[in-house]
């Protein structure tokens, strides 16, 4: 390892040389209380910026051990440090001048939710922070004087103010960590209280705008109805009260613009911890909850949707259903079955984004179209069995059909953003409007044994390699796949597009980037025509949890720009891959 002065001398020796001379800077440099690593140098000043990382020992950083004692606290501390670092580097970005991306200083931008990111990681040895720097040039001639400013003047200030406990607001950080522990305590408490979700009194659910996830000013604070109010004693904050949503079937109703979808949106993001000041800090949902909707045109492969759809006129086998262009009903049926396979215990649905014929068939329609002529068993007739026989609760926003009142265990009316428990009064009305008797086929859990293989154009026979995976020894080396990310909408892998637009709990483009990396690894190393989809997902999840994202890269190096998705989103990604 070289010291910082040797790096300074190298910079001065390559000043005004051709841009590729920057490549010689790759390596580790000791800067006193941290180590600077130049991991990847961009090809020219107009290319993606260079990858830089720093390592700080726990002794030098000085954070209390209890702030990184487990995954929860470690992730929360890293999130806090990343936000501090972004705040600092944003003041210096492009203050070094040059062509193209010269002088760019950037790190991950964190939203309202706390995610595990490669921008900052904590290991037994210390803290590793990763970020991007645009190496300055005039045209394609190195301007090392400007890079020297970045590495020796700007970065040391940013690092000192961001990653050393003595430089930070100790009380603010303590509150940050304690909030995360309180949030996780609520999430772990839900099953014991027979709840699937909790919304604290005083929560601010509406967002600032359609393009901003910050809390709306002057909005109505959430107030639980007395009949659903519970109290929880948190480890740090102490006693809080709020609405507990019981397991089972919960219906959210109310007039238009009264807050139904706002409540559901808060619940779907309650699978994540939130930062202080978000307003939804104590909106906590079962960690396995999945928001479901219809996805016209999506790809489906070998999914057993017979629970909902059977006896198609074309005699297509719905116990192993495949299509390149799903309808609203088949896509929603597949989404439910796939989510069951992913281990979800809570479904979140909004009638507005669901396929009408999949959700319910009213009495008049049943008289016109006889049961034997209708291949769809609507969700209305399966929701109770999903809970009683599969342990899966449902929270449903409904606005047009009263049929759901008959199966609901809990009915919440949103009135000007204020929830009211109207279960008792509605149940009395249900006796006046009985549902017609229907015969429903027996409930059977879907059966799946789906195998993942490579796309036909790159399929090869595989051999066992040193990592315990499979690749081809004698055959031509398969085409190397590249992932191109399109925000949270999805990505392309090779020639295939993976559409994730309607995977609504995917909240950050860095999560999408991670899904691209995981799918690429699965296709190149695991899709051998023998492993099942759950086996592949469990392999990915286990190694992601144990070794981090560097496990899935060729050189065991990872850059800034990745965030960990949930296992449910990994399933969703692989289910939309056409090589399945």
C-alpha cells in the first residue's frame, strides 16, 4: 500500500498526459485515518465516472459498538452516514473543472425508506464507503491539478464530517438508531398480537406530491378508531397507540379522495423502515406483504393458476399456465400464486388497479352467465380460504362492489382521512343483502415445480466449477450478458426485457440494479435446467445475506449504486424472466 504523498507525486507526473495514464492510479493509498482505494478508472472524461472507495477502521471511526451490533443497526448506521456524506459531497461536485464529467462527486441518493446499500457497508474490520468521481481532463488531456484538489482538499473534509463519530450530531444519530429498533420491535410484535399491520396515532400519511415522497404539510394526522386502537410499549420511545389491523380480511372503503389509496400506499411501504420526520415512521406492515395488481401483457411461465382459473374453452392446462401476453385476470391470478411461493402472508389490493372479472361477479352476472360457462373463480370466493387454509391475510381497497362486505372481518371507512370502524353496522346490513349461494371448487394449494434454464440462444451444457455452480467446459463460451437499468421500471438482460413497472414495492433504481446483477448471475451460473426457481432464489438470498453483492461479481468487487431488494422482489424479477 502506498501513502498519500506517493499518490500526489503520481498525479503530478501524469499531468497533461493522455487520459489513459489515469489507469496507473488504481490501488490503495493511506491517508492517515482512512485508506483511499481507486477501484476503477473511467475510460475518458465523458464515460461513467471512476469508482472510489474508502475504508475506516472501527477504532478510528469511533462509533459505539451497539450502533452496528446486528444487521438492523448496521444498516441504519450506514444509511445515516450515506446521507451525511451525500450532503457534504454535493457542495463540492463540479468545483473541480474540466470536460464531460470532470469534477463530478456523487454518492447514492437515499429516499424516505432505509435500505441496505453498497454506498456504505460495515464489516468486522470497519466502515467501507463507495462513491463516484469524475477524473478531470481538458478534452482528453489529464488535468491532474484538479484531481489533486478533489482527493486532497475536498474529499478529506467530506470524509471527516461524515464518517467519524466525533464530527456528527451524537443525539441525532442515537435517535436514528433507536427509531429503527423501535420500528423493528413493532414488526416483530405483530404476530403475537394477531395483527398484520399497525398505524400509529399522529402519523402523516399523505405525501407532498405525486413526484415527492416527503410528508404533506398541514395534512390530517392519523387517528385510530377506538375499537381498533391498541398500545405498544417500545424499547426506546415508550408507549405509543395506534390502529392495529387484525389478521384476516380487511376492507378499506370510503368516498373518492377520502384517503383509501393513501392508507394502502402507506401500508405497502410499511415493509420498510422510515427515516425520522417521514410521518410514516410507525406505519409497520408484515415484512412479507405484497401489493398485487393486474398486469395486462405480462409474461407468465408454468404457473398453477387453477385455484382461480380453470376449464378454459381452448382446453389450456391452467395447472401449468404459460403465456407471452397475459390478460388482466390471468396476470393477477399468477401474481397471487407467485407471491404465495415467495412466502407472502399478506396481500394488498386496490380494486381500481385490479381486473374486475377476477375480483368479483355480481349476482345478476351470475344469473346471466352460468357457473359452468365461467372459467374464473373470483378472488371474492377464495379470500376466506386463503386466510383460513393458507394463513394469508388480505387488505383490500374497494369502492364499487358491496359483495366484499360479506367476507370482510374488519371494515374501515376513510372519511376525510379519518378512519372509522364500521364493521358492526355493515354486518347488520349484510343480512338484508345476502349473496346468492354459489358452489366453489375445493381449495387446493397451487403446485409448482418450475425449472429455470438459459435462453435458447445461449443455452449450453454445464459443468461444476470451483464455486459450486455450473458452467460449460467444452462448449463455446456463452454470450456475456449485460444488464441495462431503466430506473424502477425494469431492465434489459442481453436481448430480454424484464418489466417491473407494476412491482410497486420496488422503490429505488439501485434495487433494480441489484435485481439485474442477481438475475445475470442466476442465468450464467445457476440456470442449469435442473434447479427449481425457489432453489435458485434461496441460493441468491443466502449468499446475498452472508457475503453481500460482491459475491455475484466476477472480480469480487462491487461499486456504489446497488441496494438490497426484498426476497419477494427477487421472486417477482425471476418470474418475469422469459428464460424460466
